[in-house]
C-alpha cells in the first residue's frame, strides 16, 4: 500500500474522481461528505474494484464541532494522513452583489473558507507529528480574477489562494507540502448546486465547448503527489483548451 489520502467532498465531482485514481494506484482513503448513502456507495465500489481500505466520515465542514469530532474519531493507522485534499466546496447563487442572498453568501464562506480551515486545523497536527504530509487546496480561476455575479464565490476562492500561500509560509520547517490547484470550468454537479438545482441553467454553462472533466482534474492532483520528497508544486491553474481565464471561453 502506498499512502493514506483524505479527501473532503468525495461524494461527487473532483473528490469522487480523486478517490478513484488514488485507489486505483493502491492508496488507502478517508472520504468525507454530507451524503452518507453516496459515501457508502463510493466506499463499496472502491473496495471491490481495487481492494483498498476506505474509511468514511459523514459530516458538514461548516459545522466546527462535527468536523473536529469526526477527525478526532480517526484512530491508529487512520491518523497517518499523508495527503489531505481540501476539496469540499460550492458556489451558491449567481447574482450581482446588490441582489445577493445572504444565505448563499454564508453557505459559500462557511464551506469554502471556514470549512477548509477547520479541516486543516484538525489534520495539520497529525502531519506535524510525523514531520511529513501534503495539503492540496482546491482553489479556482475564480480565486485569480473576479467576474460578474461571481462576487462572494470569487472572494471565497481568493481566500483559498491567500490561505494556501500562508500555509506554505507558516508550515515551512514542518516537512509539509502545500499545493493549490485552481481549475476553470469542469462539468460536475457544481453548476447544478450553484443554480439551486436548475439542471437546464447548469447545462448552459458548458454549451458550445468541451469543458474539463472531474477525471482531468483528478489526474493532475494525483500527479502532484507523485513527485520526489524535496519537490512541491505550489500553484496550478487548469482550464480546457477552449478557456483562457474566467472571461474568455471560445464557444461554437
Ligand atoms: P460537486 O458539487 O460535484 O462536488 C462538491 C463536493 O463537495 C461534494 O462531494 C459535496 O458533498 C462536498 N461538499 C459541499 N459542501 C459541503 C459541506 N458543507 N460539507 C462537506 N462536504 C461538502 O462540485 P466539484 O467537484 O466541481 O467541486 C469541488 C471543488 O472544486 C469545490 O471546492 C469547487 O468550488 C471547486 N471548483 C470547481 C470547479 C468546477 O468548474 N466544477 C472549478 C474550480 C473549482 P456532499 O454534498 O455530500 O456534502
Ligand atoms: C468554478 C469555476 O468559472 O464557475 O470555480 O468560477 S467558475
């Protein structure tokens, strides 16, 4: 067995694709998310396909107590986390700032910023104990530039950008790598969640071009973990060939 990989938000999209590629490459997994039925399904599938060990932890990263309780329930070999993929996150709503919904704003800030911090705060001591580890934060092109109606989502991903840089500085000397991976548009459940379940609006985001897939992102994330001990990829921006940045997408 290679490493122990902890992935937040493994019930869908990037997290689920990461679970698959890491399991295929003989790594054990800790998978988290709020939908326990999906966690169980993913766990059973990976165990039967690849024969790896999988621990599932069902909690909402917005809930500080639940997050620390779940992570402190990890015992024995499950505490030797080699790689933490801080992936759980979402966009909620797509409105100009003057029309924004406070509940959407809180959901994004509490998940993308505070949730990522809670999980990191709970896992970093486990890495410090072993003087090794790798934290991979999922940022976004939305963390590199802001776009119309992206306001609070962009702010939350700019925060992930800042937190990733800050982690890298503060963790110097702890033997812990910090990588930020910043994807552009990739077709997952992301847009469906952003548009509050409106599948038609979600589909339009990907009309007229070939977006990235969750598997594309997972492949790159996996690659960042295969490098020599002394080498750390700090920051990666990924887009499909049809996309240059948050503003320019070439559609048919
Ligand atoms: P999906 O909606 O497909 O997956 C999101 C995952 O996050 C799900 O597993 C969900 O699990 C989990 N999650 C969401 N909220 C919470 C929460 N409060 N507590 C625990 N888990 C949570 O989207 P993606 O795979 O596309 O998104 C993954 C990450 O990538 C996010 O951080 C997103 O911002 C980022 N991203 C996405 C891009 C895209 O175009 N798709 C581009 C750039 C970045 P559950 O619902 O079971 O809790
Ligand atoms: C998701 C990509 O372009 O919707 O982070 O902000 S985008």
